[in-house]
């Protein structure tokens, strides 16, 4: 039976890969057209470890062309665009994307290994984000500053020009929308590098902008970080940088930006705690924590990877949480019944495996998981069981370093002060969670936690209306909300001196 299922799975994925290959030649998108490069990269189906397709591998010269094109288009056309025009074009783009939701869902599902339902939700979330910034185009304004009668003082905002953007592999289409929406809404031209492992959905949405934006406004240059990413970050004509990824790479981006005094927005890693207080509704708490670590196979920067549970409810919480972990259905992401797909790459699979081994070596108790599933049909993919560690000290590696996989650690606390101290005892500060039925605890802990995003009694949602970004090593600046518009604009003060009125 297992062999039969394995054969069916391979056939389904072979057909899906062929469908994706027929959609595009998967080239770069520069100056409003597909551009083939000299090299290529393979993107891999993580379910069966077979190539989906090849993608153009851009180099420094391609980035130079993209930046030059973006700058020329900005100088000659886009800088003069009105908020009304930009809004209309963004809405036209999202209308076209709506017509391709299922196609984009298949691409995202196949490229990342996300279950189809999750991939569809992220495609729809990306489109919603772009629509939000299409709406915000027309509400941007400056302000008049009250002063003396002989002076008219006001501010105006202006785009930077060419913006360089680098996005991660864990949320490709959604991350692209987070970057592109506000940058385009504020009148910038963009050169965007998608992740090497998962570039397909970003390339495709760029292709679906054909004939909408002026050529050169939106450019996508796939390739490696050393070839494409470094050229973008070093380029003197890139006036603003926005990066989402690891702390290590983000540090390099910031150092490179310092040489040209280029402003940067960085959304980096996380090791997010969730505090389960003794009054919490445990059904709600367990569901929130499980969603926060097992959604997207734990490959989430703000994953609830550290559960800090009050000692009075610790035992019951652990029993329920282990049962929730073991209830996940690992399988083919193309199957709507699947709740957890594979990790996105072999490299990430090996990283998660190494961390689990390290946790056992350091003395944490492996309560469930810790290995690939015992299913012959899934043996060729990068599947890893939902994993739960108990008896975790806060100084253990698995409690301090970002694993980026379905690995939960559980620790206990006895007082509110201890809970906050443990939660904040990390280099990161992206997100945190609170499980309680008490309003005072919810608001008090939200104020005391060193995190840029706090979820109460639930994991998520992430809405485009609210700013998103972390504290400490988790980054600088914000994505989303109206706050991000400031990161893509420069403010100019204009002093107009007035004479005395006379006839």
C-alpha cells in the first residue's frame, strides 16, 4: 500500500512540476520583459527531492542593468507619477493576480513544500497586502507647520529613487508583497532579489505585471547572495535597502550600506517566547502555541519556539501539547488533508536534525518527534516530525538559537517576574505570545516583553494594517502598516518667506 501511495505521490508531483514549467521560462524580469542569463539555478521539489525547473542565474552585470533601468525609468517617468496613478496601477496588478490565485498557490506549494491550504492563504495575503498599499497611495500627504504670518512652512515627502530589496525563502510571495507594496506606492522603482531556493512565485507575479507598470519600475533578479545580493547592497545608485533574512547576512547588509550611507530596513531572526499563565484556557493556549511552531513546518521568523508555562498548569499543558503535535498529518502538500509538509531544503533538514541532536546531548527530554516520519512514501522528501522538548533550561542551545523548524521547547516559571525575565533572556525580540484570561496580565506582559509584535491568546494574524518588525537582534525598522511608508520616503521641509500683502 505504501509503495502504491509513493508512486501516486511521485506521479502527482511530476504532473504538477510539468504544469509549472509550462507557465514560464523562469527568467529574470528586467525593464518590463523576461531576460535570460548565462547561468541557471535549479529549484527543488522538497517532497520528492527532484528539480522543479531551472531559473536564470543573474550576475553582477544583470544587476547593473536592472539598477540602470530602474534609475532611468524613475528619472524620466515614475518620479512624476501621481498617487492616483500609482493606486490605479497597483489595483490593476492585484486584479490580475486574483485571476491567478490557484496557479500561484500551486507554484508556492511546490516550491516551498507548504500544504496547499497554507500556500493559498499566503497568496491571498500577499494580494491583500498589495491592495492595502494601493489604497494608501491616495491618503499620503504632507503637513503645514504653524509659524509666523510672514512664513509659510510645510513638508513634502519624496521617494528615494531606486530601492534594493532582498527577501527570504520561507514566505516568498508574501514577503515580496510586503516589500513591493509600500515601495511602489511611495513612487520608488525596485530591484528585488528573490531567495535562491524559492524564487518562482516572485518571478511569476513580476511577469503578471507586464503592461501595467512602466517598464523598469519593477525588476526581479534571481541569483545567489554573493553575486546578486552583494551587488545590490554595494550599488551606489541603490538609495534604500530592505532585507529580510538571517542576523548574519543582515549584519553584512548593514555594513555594506554604511559605505554608501544607504538607509536600511532589516527584519531578521527570532526566538519568540509564549507565556502560558495559570489562568489560561489551555485549549486555546495549546492551539495557539501549536499553530505558532508547527505552521509552515516551523520555518517562521516569529515562531513560538519557546513555551514558558506556569508550574501549576505545566503537566497538563505538556500532555495536551504533545497530543496536538502528534495529531499533525504529514504528507503531500498538494493534498488538502495534509497539515504539515516537508522542510524547504536539504540544508534546512540537516540544520534541524543537528539542533535536535544537540538538544538531546545537552540534557533536554525529547517528548515526541525528533526524526523523519516512519513512512516509506515520504522517505525521499525533507520531512521532519513535530518535535517537543521538555526539561529545557533557558541557556541551552535549543532555547537560545533560532532552529527554523518544527521544534518546540517547554520551560516552566513560578512568578510573573520570572516569566518576563526568561522571555527577555535572548538576543532576539521579534515576537512574543501571551496566554491568559486576565486583562491586566495581557496588557502588563505586553508592555514588559521586549518584542516588536505581541500575540494574545492566538498566533497571528499578521495584517497589513499593523507595523511588523522586531527589537534587539531581530532587526531595524518596520514592514507593513503606515509606518513603513516613512522608510521608503524622504521628508523635505519647505520655507516660503512671504512679503506683507499689498495691492
